C-alpha cells in the first residue's frame, strides 16, 4: 500500500483544551479496518473502528480523514512510520 498507514494530529487553539486525533489502517482477522482514536490530550478519549472491503479502500478513507482534520485546524505533531505502530493507543473494540 502506498501512502500513510497511520496519522497523529493535534489541535491547539489559543483558548480551550488541546485535542488529538489518531487513526491507522489495520488488518484484523482478515478484515481491513480504519481504527480512530480522538479526545483531549492527556485524557483517554473515544475510539471507533470501521471495516473496509480492501486495503486500498481503507487507505483512501484514512487520507480523507486526515485531510478533513487538517482543514479543521489539526496539525501533525510527529511522523508515524512502521516503528511507531505500538506508540499509538487505539483500541479496536466497537468495530
């Protein structure tokens, strides 16, 4: 798959609490998921997973999610590569 497999973004406005948004493409039990995790920085937050028919469909969904969050003011705070896979806390329940 070309492109990113995961993202981590934060929104830090002049007022209000800083927020985060993380998402990644995962293969679980033969299904392709986009697992999302969001909330306030330093708090557990919420999570949601959605199943896609193929890895390409999941990758397109991840790209759309990232673009939408960046339009809303979220900014990347670190690069997420394969070595960062275990750093993001994103439960898969609720798929």
